[in-house]
């Protein structure tokens, strides 16, 4: 006999009660999804940090530029394999609200330093043929519908020699992260340092870089190289602060140092409270439906079938509530990414949530289902 009408009838019998249970589940799983996302982001940031990447910036203020000439000495420093300057500035496409970021750099060195960022080698070679070429992030390409070979003009407060802030670039390539969780990073547009620097008027902005990225041969020598660089420029008017990527990530996640423990406690407490609330509501529903269950058993339904009907009813509520709640939680995470770059939507969060929902459904409805099974004819 088809059991779906009985399950549907059970869910609709007390619509208000079903909606109440569903609302509790949605709120709880929205919290679970958000907390798991934050925890995963922090753990991912720490695990993916590369101790063999060093960042050299101004000791006074990270926003104070350094002379590009410092790169000549940094390249020759023992233990340094690659050097890439980064001159970054804000721009907009057509409207001020459509913001993008431009990074002028040594394209070959930069993508060698960041092997996790994928780009076609032929597109890297094309950057040598196009002085004003650009390698655009996957997210920007998709958002604006750009194509390779298209010429775009971006507006920026940074003025050119002609007195305008119009920067014309020809798209020759696309770059993307090694996984789908770097959509924010892919909003960066990379172009040749020589093109941007050569287009700037003579002044304080020319021949400078915001910071430099170094790749060293041995991560174990990171601290020694950091001390060598900073001591070399200690008496210079352009003093430096050199830090490994691992150090920077640890500093960024320091406020969230205990988030893994706290996050699991929050998830555990949320599910524990939800278990009791859902179990109490299911017991209430079964007590009110005792005569109906007696009729089902009198009509030929076995005690096991009645038990399964109650369990499946609970499972449907929990899975639907988890799906809606996780959707809300991931939307909240995506909104938070504009404020906290570390935040990501963890892979497999849906399966984790549905696993929680399944366990919760059987745990919450277990006693109620057993009570329904014992109902006499």
C-alpha cells in the first residue's frame, strides 16, 4: 500500500505544529551552516598559508609605497628564487558601483609564485606581446560577460600622463583559483607593471610598488631572510617590514583562534536543544493522533509500518528544514565575504547538514515512533 498519502496527511494534520517544527529546523541549520563556514574558513586559511612566500612592505604603514628599485637588491638576495612587485589600485567599469581591482606586476613571476592560481601558459606568453594586456579573474569575466580579445576601458582615481583616469586594457587571458572558493580573489585584474608605471606622470606614484612578494628556496630560512631584509633597510628612509604568508595568516585569524572549538560547541548545543524541542513536539503530535494510529493498525497496518511512517514523517521535516536552513546560512556567508575575506562556503556542507538532519530525525522521532508502534488496536 502506498504510504505517501499517510505521510502527507500526517504532516498536514496540524499545519501550525509542522510549521513550528520546520521554523526551528530552519533557524538551527542556518546557524549550523554559518558556524561551519566560519570554522572551515579559518582552518583553510591556516592550512593553505605558504611559509615560503614572503611579503615586503613599508615599515611605517602598509599603504606607504616602496621604491621599485629595492627589487634589484631583493632579487639578488641569497635564498630568494622569485620577486614580483605589486602595484594595486582601484578602478570601475562603466559605473562607479562596478568596482574592480588592478594589479600591475611581473606576470610570469607572480603566477610562478602562486601556482594554485591557474592560467594557460599560452596566455602568459601573450602578455609579452601585448604591453597593455590583462589577465582577468574568472569572476569578473563571468559577471560582465567579457571575452578574450576584448578591449575594455576602466576608470580610476589614479591619473595617467594625459590627465585622465581612463585605463585601456586588452584581455588576453583568464585566471582562476585551484578551487571554486576563491571567487573574491578572482576579482583582481593583472597587467604588466611596465605598462602601468610607464603611463604614470612623473611624481610620487611612479617607480613604486605597494609591496613585493618573494618566493624563497627553503621555508626553514624564512626568519633569517626576513631579518636580513629588514636590517638592510633599517637606516633607510624606506624601512621595510618582511613577513611570511604564514605569519600574516596567523595574525589575521588571531581574533578567531578558538573558533574551531567554539564553533563545534555552538553546533553541538544548537542540535542538542533542537533534539529536545523536536522530540517534544513529535511526542505531542503522536499523543494527539493516538486514535488515528489505532485505526491504522486496525486496518491492517503492522506496528513496524506505523513506526516507519512516523520516522519518515520526521525525516521529511528535518531534511526540508535543513535544506532551507543551509541555504540561508550559505547566503549569509556569501554576504559576509564582502566584509571578511577569509569567509568561504565550505565544500560538502550540504552533505554534512543532511547527515545531521538524518541523525536528528531518527533521534527526535525515535521515542515518538516507538510510542506509536505500541499503540493497541
